[in-house]
């Protein structure tokens, strides 16, 4: 009776230790090897192996073993249905061979049993939801003759069940890791410099600067108007850097009320203020190991600027309502559309923070200063929005000329939105000047004020509207007049007045 209790305790201890090992990490081979060693130590197993199905070769292979050499493990391969191991997987039922020396189906492929007589062999399927995914085998687990084979099988089946759960979790983990790596590669390709469109000299200067700075630890500040692609350049720097496998976190300093900025950036402790019901990590903590982009940093509160300076210099901060110092390893990229030097001179931006940020400045040119890139961008956006909307729309050279001549105060973002609208709303296969929004065909407002009188400016607008109405209505004057709220006589007079050539 006492011996039986000791035996049960050893079995329960083995199960507990196996569960602890398999829950420690997702290192499959290492943890299964430790599992087999535990079975050997606790349950007096002379030899044992875990076989798993290789779904590429449709073979059973040993992934971990106890009592076998590396060479013997490598020889342990079975086709489904081959030998005892292959049959256990195929049939899904345990098999017990009292004496392997008397069993012709026992192949001993590993060559580990030099003298096969007197060795018992037990083999159970490793199943998950009734489907065999592998096999667990053992050579005579118990030396005590009082222990029955049924108990041997019971112990192995329980261990096999634990292993099955672990293997499935490991497979899910591996798949999710692969998906994450694929996503990183996709993002790396999406934001790599070859995929940022621009062949102009000014953009080549930007690309060269990005290549030079990406692999360094230097702080970068991106200067440029709204819509020039500062976030895209920041992501390129991140995904080309050694930090690519860690997070990229973006934060817009102008988008959050001042009272919430500190909590958003540095996090807060539970109870730090009304509504702080849990501890929350800030953006710097979330970006640990990777890169944080502080967009519109010129709008950052003067009260928060010393805390940003501390993170840059000391790599540490405290959460709101906390006193614990938190260390972070984060690369900072700042971006602004404002003149920081002017803000410094007005006392609205700390001089020491300005110099700490301005280590590597990169200036992104507005679209009107890189007009040679506009046709490339138009082509890219046309292809993209055609694909998204299942259309096949092209754009005429005359329309492209109008787009090149426009000043694009909203830069690439404005151009992108314009092309999307044109593709979505187009009722024909070719976008012509008449399809363009009226504001794109008007002279720039400052040119009107500087070079022409208000009266002349109004005449240009009126002429442009008449031309647009005529083009959209097939040069039928009566239809164009109705759209403009004119009589046929009035529109005829204005056509003659402005010298419009009617097709």
C-alpha cells in the first residue's frame, strides 16, 4: 500500500513538472526534451521519444528523446503506417509490445536497442480533438513487476494529452509570429525609400539624408508643410533602421488637449486623477525599443517640453501620479510645419530642447517646388484608385498640365484627394481639363492680387466658368447657359466678349 502511494506521488509530481516545463516558453525541442528527461527521472523510463508529423514530407520524425544519441534521433523517421510507430499514428490507438525481440513489425530504425530481447515497448498517439498529430513511445517505463501495463498506458496517455495541447499552442504561436514577420516585411517594403515617389533633385537630397541617418541613433527632425509626407519619411527611417522589429508609435502633439498631453505621452498610475481607474502606459513606453514620431512638435506645451528633454537626455520619466522612474530606449523623430527658431525667439519653445531635437534636420520640399514629380504621383494615385474602385480611368496630357501648374497648398495630400475624387466621380474613361474642379483652373489668388485688378480677376473667373460649362455640355451653348443661369443671348455675348473659340 505504501509503495503504491509513493508510486502515485511520483506520477503526480511528474505530471506537475511536465506541465510547468511546457508552460515556461515556446521553445518546442528544448521543452519536449526536458519533458522526456522528467519522465525518465520520475518514472524510470529507459528510453522515450516524441514523434510529430512533418506535414511537408508526411513523415513522423523524432523531435525530442530521452536515452538516444543525436545520430539515433536523426534516424528515427517513419512513414504513416510504417512499423509500430507509423501504425499507432494511422490507427489512433495505443500499442504494447511485451518483447520487441519477438515482434517483426518493430523496426528499431534508431538502432538504439542493440539487444532487443526483454525490452517492452509502449506507444500511444498524441491527439488533439481526436486527430493524431504525433506519437509518444517509451521502453518499459516501470521496472516494478507489480505495475500493470494498463497503468503504463494511462500515464503515457495523460502525458501525450499534455504534449498535444502544448504542440497546438506552439503551432498557433509560430503562425502568429510568421504573420507578424510577414507584416513587418510588408511594412518595411511599403515604407522603404524606393516606394516613396520622387525623382526631383530636392527629393533625392531627402532620400540621401534618410539613408545616411537611418542606421544611426541620432534624433531627427522633419521640417515641411502639411501634406508633404513627413510621416511617410519617418516610417522609412524606422523600417530601414535596426529598430524595425520593434514598435513605431506616432503621436500628434496638436491633436490632444493640453491637460491630457502628459498622460498620453508618459502614461498614468491608477487614481492619478478623476477617471484614472487603471494604470495606463504612455506612448513612450509603448514605443520602447522602437521609434516615436512626435508630429507638430511646435505645438507642444511649454510646460511639457522639459519632460521631453529629460527623456531625450536621460532616457527616463515618471508616469502621471507615480514616483517610479521608468527607463526607455526610444529613438525620437520630431516633425513640424512651424518655424521653431522663430518660436524660440518668442519664448514659446525651449532653446535647449530645440538644439537637442535639431541634431539631423531634414527639409521636405512642398509639391510646388518639385513639379517634375507631379506626373509620377498622378500616375501612382490613378493606378491605386482605379484598383480600389475597379475602374480603368486615364488622364489626358492637357489635364496633367493643369495639375502641374496648380500650386497645391495642401501638397501631396491635396493631390491624392483630388485624384481619388476624379476617379470616383468620372463617368468616362479619360479625365479631361473640363472634369477638373474649378479652383484648379483659376489663377493663384496672390497672382490675381499682385498682377491684376479685382475687376480683371472677376473676368478671369467668369471666363473660366463659361469654358467649364461649355466643355461639360459638349459645347452646346443653350445647355451651358441653363447651368450658369444665363439666357442663350447672354452667354453668346460673353463668348464673343472673351474671345472664346466655340468648336
